[in-house]
C-alpha cells in the first residue's frame, strides 16, 4: 500500500506522527505521506516539523516516509502562494483539499489548486470535465479516497479522470488508526468507484513511478 494523504495530531488526526508511521509499517505499507492540514495560520509551524521527522526517521524504518501538506479551506486566490511556500519549507508533495460534497469548500478551489500545480487534488467532489482536463494537462493527480463522506463522489471522479486522461491516486485520508487499509481493501475501493482491475494496477504502478521521481524509489 502506498498512501499519500494522511493526518497526525499536528492537525486533526489523533496519532503522533511517529505512531502513524509505525502503524502503517505494521500494516505492510510501502510508503506514507504525512500531509497535515495547513493554511496561512499554521503552514510555517507544521511543514518544518514533518520535514525534520521524515529525515530523521528514515534510517530507522522500512517504510518510505514523505513530508507533505494539505492546503485546506484556503481562499482560492491564496492557494498558489501557499503551495509555493510549502515547497520552500521542504514539503516533498503538496495536496489540496478539493471540493468535497460534505464540506463547505469555496467554489473555485479545484481550479485554483490545479493551476497552482499541486501534486494531488484530494476528494475533488463533482469535478467538472474542464477541471479534469486541466488536471490531465498539468499532471495533477485526482484522488480516489477511502475516507467516509468524501468517497461519495469517487465514481464521478473516476469517470471524469478516465474521460480526460487525468492521473489517479488512491489514498485513505487517514485521521485515526482504523482508517489505515491494506492493498486488498484499496482494490475494493477502486472497484467500487467503477474502475477495473487493470485500472487499479495501473494506479499502483504510476504512484510508485511518481515516488521514484520524487527520490523515494520502492524496493
């Protein structure tokens, strides 16, 4: 399992970052990204701590650990600057909190995040065909999520991505220990979104290639 969207108690998760890493390792994860919620109020506090942890723990665990950030409920006009700042602070990847149907995300967030060049647009809800096409051209991955609530539009996201030729990634958006999943359940989430077995295998391959390009090749 490769999971590029998780949360610790540095935002609204319940686990110490090191415990989340250990639990993921025990579940057989190959890689995990710690992507706590950030905006103007806390980005400069959260990201450096995750960067330091990822660097220091790497020699002591078998799992690949990436330090990231999820830009969350930021006004769309601020997303580009926050993305740039997160990268300057050392975030290996940047996730944007997309227009999920279960939260009052500002309209235009999906488009602003794609234009900002985030790596992953999380739970993008009823993403438009135009935005899915832009994501395809910009190389922004659209997320299929195992997270309750957010997963309601997985089928729509999968169809929009396949029609537009956009890349997909499958993540948990884990906040608690029980949110971590194994590869078999991840496959179930993908099939439940209307994807096929070959689609799921391709998502795994593309995600592994993405990690390698980031400097985190999997053995």
